[in-house]
C-alpha cells in the first residue's frame, strides 16, 4: 500500500503530481467522499483514487457529445 503521512493522510500517495497545496486542502470524509475546505466543495469518487474508471468513461462521453453538438 502507498505511504501516507499524518498531515495529508491518504491523499499523500498522489505525490507531487497534484501539488502539495491541493493535497493539503482535500480532507477525506468517508470512503470515496472528499471535501475541499477552501472551495467548500464535496466530491464523490473512488475509495482510493479521486476518479473511478466508470466516471472517467462518462466524462469523456459527455465531452465528446458536447464537441459534436458544437460542430
């Protein structure tokens, strides 16, 4: 399992890819639910990753439909 620290907990496994400030802002409420204090947004995702594979598929399908609609 990935290393986690006391301050950022499980978000620490994302490393520097997402930036330290982002990892410090996000707080995990429950399995799959994260909360950002500065933006006051609650996000539901996967248990150990921010996005699930099905969510990525749906987002790309929505993006493709928007592009087709604009053309």
